[in-house]
C-alpha cells in the first residue's frame, strides 16, 4: 500500500508541476503581450482556467496527505490520542466515500463535454471536464489508502510534511 501511495504521490506531484509550469508560460505570454501593447492571444485566458482546474485535481490528494485540506486540528489535539485516531479514521473514510460518490457523476459530466467545444481553444470540453473526474478518483484513492494504512497500522492518519509524502 505504501508503494501505491508513493507512486500516486509522484505522479500527482509531477502532474501538478507540469500544469504549474505551463501556467507560468501562459501567464508570462499574457503579461508580456499586454505590457508591450502587443496582440494578446485570447486563448491564454481560457488555458489559464483549465490549467488551474488540473492543478487542483492533481493536488487534492497531495493536500489530503499533507493536511492542507480543511482539517479540525484544534479539536483533534484537545482529545485523547485514541479519540483523535478515530476522528482521523472517520474523516478519511468519509472523504473516501465522498470521492467515490463523485466518480460516476464526474464521469457523466465528462461525457457531456464531448458535445461541447472550448470557445477559443476549440478543444473538446470532455478533456476539460475530465479534471473533475481526476479530482474525484484521486481524492477517493488517497483517502482509501489512508484508511487502509490506518487499519493496517502503517499510518496514524496524521498529516505528513510534503517531503515525507
């Protein structure tokens, strides 16, 4: 399970990094063209939005691991370790359920996008809508792996700093 989590973490980090790099390039094009009064390509606005969607989709599982999703740390630190562990397990299990429940509607949403085109890029919107599907699947998997790790005793469910993830 730890190997799967590490693999998923590496893939997600790489995907976030690529999306962020491309976003930097696109925004740089916007800034440079607008600053010097040049023609600013209209597609850059649209591409920026789509890149942000994918950065979020690939980053959601990573933020679950590092504790950067909404968390109730204050309450968990105020109760006993046993109660805190159960709270973390329940939160991870509930997060996995939410991710799983979102997968089918996200798949349907992605399919609907096949009938639409992005206004300026002219890309099929199913590629863009798939970001919601990616988010749902990754949220489910990262939360499921945390639950399995907690039940197996290999994970205490506490957020880990990003260099340990």
